[in-house]
């Protein structure tokens, strides 16, 4: 497995994330709007770093001392002990090499073992095969299909709903989380 560390996002990461917003393939794969002015992205990233939503934990994925993506536990509901999983590898040089799997596994372990989650869900568009393969490899189970639910890459597409229960998660090496000082 690649050497990956999860860490809080910082203001210094904004320049890197702005680069990702210029990559049309990345934006299409991750449902980011295309052709947004840099000022709008900067505003969004500043808000995410300085005032993140209370029900979202977004951590940067670091490899080789570079921010290469981020992983989320969103829609966190402590009462129901559940959250929604999301991941994006922004630097395409790291696609298909196991970084997403390693980071995803670390975040799931953190959610199940440290945050006390009992259920994690995820969604993927039917034609977006990379995240579907990642979710299956991580151990998610297909639970349903929302037929022609969202427009993705210009056409109405099915959205696949995945889920994982705590007892289905297979634990591996501990989360390596760097805290900001």
C-alpha cells in the first residue's frame, strides 16, 4: 500500500486545489463545476478551511509531502452513528496507484473505530467506473439504484447507492493523522 497521511486542510493548500479546478477531467469525475473563476474557488476553499460545516470532516491526502487529494466523512449524524464517504484525488499523476484506496481505508477506520460510526454510505454515478471500483474494493455493498437521478457529463444517469456497516469493515493499519499546530 502507498504511504499516505491524512491531515487537516490549510490555507496553504488553496493554490493546489485551484490547480485541480483547472483540470476538466478531474472536475467532471468529481462533479466540480467547470469554468469557475479562480476567485469563486478561492472563496469556497477559504470557507471550507476556516469555517467547515459541523457535519463534515474533510482531510487532505498527503503523499510524498504533497497534497494529492482529500477524503470526506460528510452528513455526519452522531445520533444515528452514520456518515457519507467521499474521496477525490486531485493530482491525476496519483490516479490508479492505490492512494485512494489507502486514504479511503484510513478514513473508514477512523470513522468506525474512533468516531463510533456504525454505518457509512457512498454514492457514484453509473458511468463513473473508477469510484465504483474503489468502493467495491473498500468493501462497500451496492444497496440500491436511483434511476436517471442526476445529470452527469451531460446526460441523466443512474446513481448507485453503497453502504458499509461497522462489522463489515476489515481493519488494517492505523490512521496516520497529522494535526496542525
